């Protein structure tokens, strides 16, 4: 069953239309990638899904309509957004950032266990737990953003360019951990990436977006073999 | 020397009251980047509510607590009903709303209670405490209450999930929404807390200046000066600024310029800070790329 179903999603910033009726679905437990060039509407799609921008069209999460609902309510359903720019609370400590991720949860013991689990994935964050988040390096802040989302104990993670601005080695480490989180905890992920090669390595299936529309869909393996994708996005 | 010490200590007592009100200003400024010009009148109005309760026969401390609750609800209500609709309005529109609030609260109070001065009781004993002759029991008590409020606020913001959520909402509303925080309600809560702090300041200053609809005018000016000295975005700075302004005002009033010109000290401080160090002693300097 599809965890997330999107039908005819449209969004605009003022007069400028960005999404022109997007259709896609995400299978429960899968990692699905949205690929596309700059300005294709990938980030807007994620922002539309969690109610940050106004939209038209239908979005169903676990069967229920979530389009038009407030961001806070969508988050409470278990949708965690790792926004571009990472959304760190710069003046708060690392641990305060993580605790905020679990703000909506009431199960204290499980939150404490999740904090340990997150520190297990990213030991560097444990070392920096009392440090102001603004003083963390870019890679550490990205780890913090992913960890903050994990603290929600989400059913779906929306990841906006997690590789952006990171050294290749750090990206590799981060993507390995994302894979592990997906496999061990069955957290579904919707991944937006400009780095198509990287995204197709991690994802099960993918959609190619051009100027606010889906132009190609298929399994990651199929898209990797597609000539147009290869030439335009993989560069060989 | 005795006179000097006397003035410094009396300055600390009023300084505590300025500090409370300055803190209320800073709290709302941090969350919304607006300076609430009606903060003083809100405090004055709630002090009148306290007066009514005591007039009806309620003892001091139950009145004190009840007034805090009423002030909190009043603050929340003002944010929800008056401030929220102008959330996205230009700065000047918001300023006009604040000034309107100031005038309305002032006149409504005058209309209900008249403009005659009313004595307001102090909860502290008349005779000197612990043989201290430099400060009146009310001054000592006011400082004590101020410090108590500060400590309670610190503990709330530092150690409770709700306090953390309020800080997060003030710092980064967008991210706060993305972790499920209801940012609008956090703002309302901030207003409620600020109104509560203001009510404490009002009830502590009223026994000194007598209760009257215009009693907070001067206090608000000093609180502005205090918030600016400390840095309008730094709560600790505002508190320190409050005590500093209180002492400075008293010393200058007693030994340099005389009591009649005391209020101008606040204005001189405001202009001076804005000219020399606009971000205050502990504020952050904001740089905008143009």
C-alpha cells in the first residue's frame, strides 16, 4: 500500500506557478527519490507536503487527506521534514535541538531511548551535546537535522538535499546511515537530490521532475539505465 | 557616605521594578521584534484589579496570585484578539495598535476608577527588617520578589519542555512548526508571561508611587532605558540594565540634577545608548547585507 499518494499537486509563490499538477506515490518502507535540475520544484514539493506553502490538489498520508492542514498537525501524524538549510536552532545546544524533535511525543522513556539510539548513529553529536548548535560544522549540522527528524519517531522522512555542501566522505557516511535507518526501523523516506547518481544508489524508486511535472518514473535501476537520465543527470 | 549608600540601595529597589518591566519588554521583543508600548499600562490595569480584589476583602497574597493569573489571561487575550490580526502588518501599523492599547487601557482605568490617587498596600511589615536601616522593608521585599520572579523564569525557560519550545518558536518559527510546536500559541503564552511579570512590577511599585492610571508612564520610560542599556534582545542585559538605571537615576537625582529632572535621566540614557552603542552592553549587533 502506498504510504503517500500525491495527485495533481499544484503550488505557487505569489504569481509564479512552481508545481503544475504533480502525481507520485511512495510505497511504505521505501526510499523514493525526486530528481531534477535546479528550479524543477523539488524543494517546493517537500514544502507543499508538510503544509509550509499553500497548495491545490490531493495529498494522502496513510490514506487520510493532509493537504490544507497546518504544518504542526502534519508533523504530529509522523511526517518529519529535514529542510534545506537544515533548520537548526542555532542558539540552542545540540541536545536541546534533539529534544525539540521529540516535542510532540509524550512517551518519555521511549524518547530517552531514542536519544541514545540517535547518539549511537552519530557519536559526534554526543561529544557536542552541550555545544551551541550554531558552532557545529556543516556536516555535523546535517547529522543534527537528520537526528532531530528521527527524534519524532517518524513514519515518513522528507529529506531535502542532505548532501548539500558536505565533503564526499561525509556524504557517504550520512547516506550509509540513512540506509541503515530505513532498513532497521522501516522509516520511509522521500529524498530530494540534485546529485542523481547518489540518490539512485540509495533509492528504491525515483521520479524525474522537470518544471513542476513528473516526466519519468520507475525503479532506481530503470532510471539509471535510461538514456535521457544518464545524459542529463548522471553525466555519462 | 551614609546618604550615598542609602541612595544606591533605594536605587536597587526601584531598579528591580524597572528590571521586571524591561524583561517583559525584552520577552515580547525577542518573540515578535516589536516593542510593546502598552506594557506599562497593562501592568497598571492589573494592579487596579488587585486593588479591587483587596477592596472586596481578599487578603494580600491570594490577591497577588489571583492577579497574576488574571494578568496572564489578559496578556493571552490581547495577543489573540488584538495583536494576531496585525501579525503581518507593517511595523508602523503595529506601533499604532500598541499606542492605541496604551491610551485605551489608560482611559478605561480612569473611567472605572477615577484619576484620584489611591494608596496601595505593601505585603511587607512596617518596622525595619533585621535591623536594616538603609532600606525599608518594602524595598527589601520588592528586590526579593523581583529576584524570585527572575529565578522562576530562568528555571522555566532553561529546564521545562514548554520553556524550550517557547525559545525555539522565538528563534526560528519555521523550524519550530516543523517539529510540531504551535508557534501562535507560544507567542500568546509569551504575552501572558510578560503581562504577569508586569503585574508583579505594578504591585511592587504602587505602594511607592501610589495607585493612579498614570503611575507606569515614568516606570515604562526607565524600563525602556534599561532594556536599551542591556541590549533589547538580551534578557540578562535587561535585568542588569534595570538595576543600573535604578541606581543611576537615584544618584543623579540626589546629588547632581535634583529630583525634578530625574525622568530626564531615562531620556538621556536612551539617546546616549542609541548614539554610542545601539546594540546595548550585551546585545548582538545585527548586520544586514544590502
